[in-house]
């Protein structure tokens, strides 16, 4: 699989996401529970091994104790996926998440999109600066995620980052809190995808395109075709999967993505 450069790392252009492993379905409490019960540590590790067999070399996962335990087991059993860590807003400021990731050798970390959007919504966006500086001191490649294009736009003008995580959708308001609450009503609007994909074209850093499937609402063929048309030479896509009903869904998504990028010469 092709790779791109982000900071000091070579990253597969298809990155494995992990929201389903932690029960974040963005489809309601019932699906959250289904994912939590299905994704035992053993089943998660099966997906990680399958990803490596498909040529994926990177996972984006939360820097919480659950995913840390799973990843350590995977590495101890011979796994080689590199971890781009996502900070956890329910734990607090980004720094503790960054510290956990750095201690086990993660090469990169990015600030959670909900956290960054929350700061923007409350006029506190400048609080991102010390978190970015902390990541640099820890030796991490540092990124920022966002669902709101204005969050990414501000970062482009004010922060020195290595990569962006750009969500195709902005499904919930972030004024009250940074973290996602299970059962929250979410909206996935075409105009949000259009606004973010347009912004991406002018950004100065590599972008990891995420939430491209609208949390399972979009047809994979259409969604990954849009990604292939939108992504630039140094960009990648992050896709999480729930394989409870189809053990081949990851392989199918990778094949669709590779066919789409070949079609557009990307």
C-alpha cells in the first residue's frame, strides 16, 4: 500500500480507525452497546492483524487505558502497527493523553476534534497553543482534529502543526461540552462535507480525512470515491469498521479505496 509522510512517520494512505472498538457508533445507544459487546480484546486484535496483512501500517486510536492495553498486547504478540494517538476530552486537557502515548512509543498525537471545536465555540481557542508546545516537548509529531472548518482554518493561521484531521461532517454542536454523549441526535449534511473538502485544498499540511462514511450512513463506494477525488498527494484517509456482520468489510473498503485512487491517478 502507498504511504505518505507525516512528521517523521511514513503512514499508509488507508489508516485504521478505532471508534467502533470503544463503542462510539454515532448511530445511537443500541449500536454503541452492540459494538462494545462484540469487540472483545481478542476480536480487536484480529482486526489489527488483518489490517497489517492488508498493508495498513497505522492506527488512530484514543489514548485511553482500554486502547492502550489492547495495543500493548498487540505489539507484545508481534504486531507492528504504529499508533497516532487521539487525546481524550472526557479525561481533561490533552497533555495527559499525550504523555501516555509518548511513554509507549507512539510517534504522533493529535488534539481531539470535539475538544478543539469546544474551545472555538467558547472563545478559548488560544488554549490549544500550550498543548501543541507540550506535544513538541514530548518529541511527538503533532496534529489537530476538527469537525468545524473554522477550527482548522484558525489552526492554519496560528499554529505550527504536522498534520490535520479533517472531519467531513460536523454532526453535533460543541458549545456545552467537548466529548460526545451517547444518544445525542446527530446530523450529517452534504453542505458540511462540501465546506470541509473545499477547505482541505488550501491547507499547508497533510490531511487525514475522517468520518468520511458519515458513521456508516454513506455507501462506501460513493464515500471513498469522494475521498479519492478530494485528497491531495500527501493526504490519507482514516476508516473505522464494524465487522460483526461481514468479516471481510475491511478488505472490501481497502479495495474500494485503492480502486478509487487509481481511477483518479492519486
